[in-house]
């Protein structure tokens, strides 16, 4: 069953504190996407793994942004799964870059737990999960 | 020229962040004065974009690459207007918090821009 369609802004997920999350996720979508596009276009051979991981991060960010805007119970569940995936990604890639720097001649968005992005990549999924569990779903109308 | 603008955008962006952060702290939405502040910062960021492109056409080259430089200039110019539109839709303290976050991001972009240009 799909939730009744809600227009952007009416869903409870993207309102109030959610609006700030939409903004941050939107910024990170653009940041990760443009980063990976520029790097892949200019010098893909240098660090293919790093660039592909940045692209994956961009897709995850884009999907969470979309889910927050869409609102509703389905979107909430999808976003929760993606946030867990995101956190797992940051922790895995963060540990991986520290344990085996040789595999990463160039940095990714999630390198060293997102140190190049003020650690926001680690903070964001935790904040988002807290919000997603708390946001009023009844506000979907 | 570009360095002076980078500094100006960075400082005004931080001021905007503090101002809107204060509004969020006091549980207030963004008001007309905030939007005037956003306009000032946005105009400076646009001027930076124009000056940056002019310097590129003159043959000057950023140390870390032209594509990266242009991408950051575009991102910087779009940052505060984007946050401003979101705060128009969110007439609560969270709209102010969004603008504050956007302004902090703009300030970070300035540090990176300085670096990319050849600081």
C-alpha cells in the first residue's frame, strides 16, 4: 500500500527540523555528485575506487533528500534504511581509508570519517535517524 | 582582487550565520532584514563568480584546476539564495537555522576557494 500522495512541504518529514536536514542532504548531494563527476571526467584512472565511492555517496544522499521531501510512512522507512546504509558506509570507508591508505590515492567524501567535510557525514545520518523516528507521520496531511 | 572578495564573502557569510543562528535560537523565522543581509552576501558571491571568470579569461589559472575552481564558484553563488528560498517555505526557527547552515557552508567554500586559487 502506498501512502496518499502529499505535495512537497506537506509531508511531516521535510518540515520544521526536517527542512534543515533537506537542505544539508541537498548540499551534500550536490557536493558529492559534482566532486565525483569532476574527478571521473578529469582523471578517473588516478583513484577509481575513491571516485566510485563518492558517486555511491551522492546517490544515497540524493535518495534521502528525495524521501524527506516526499514524506509519508513509506518514505520514512526508505530513508531510515538509507541513513543506516549511509552511516555504515561512512564508518566502513572511514576505517578502510585509515587502515589501507594505499587503496585510496585520492580522497572520497567519506575518507577518514568525513574529516574534510567537518565530520558532517558522520553527524548527519545520526541526526536524520533521530528525526525520522520522531517526526510526526500524521502530519502527512 | 579575487582574494579580497573571497575574504569579504567569508566574513559576511559568517556574520549572516551568527545573525540567523541567533534568530533560530530566539525561536524566530527569517525577517525582511535577514533577507536584505542574504542579498548582500549573495551579491558579493555573484561578484566573486564574475571576477573569477574574468580572471580565467585573462589567462590566469587556479593552482588546483580550473574545473574545480568554477564548480566551487557556482556552488558559492547558489548557496545562500538556495537557503533563502527554503526559509521562505519554512516560516519557523528552522528556516533561520537553514540559512545559518547555508552561510556556514558558504564560509567553508571560501576557505576551499582560497586554497584552490593558490593560497
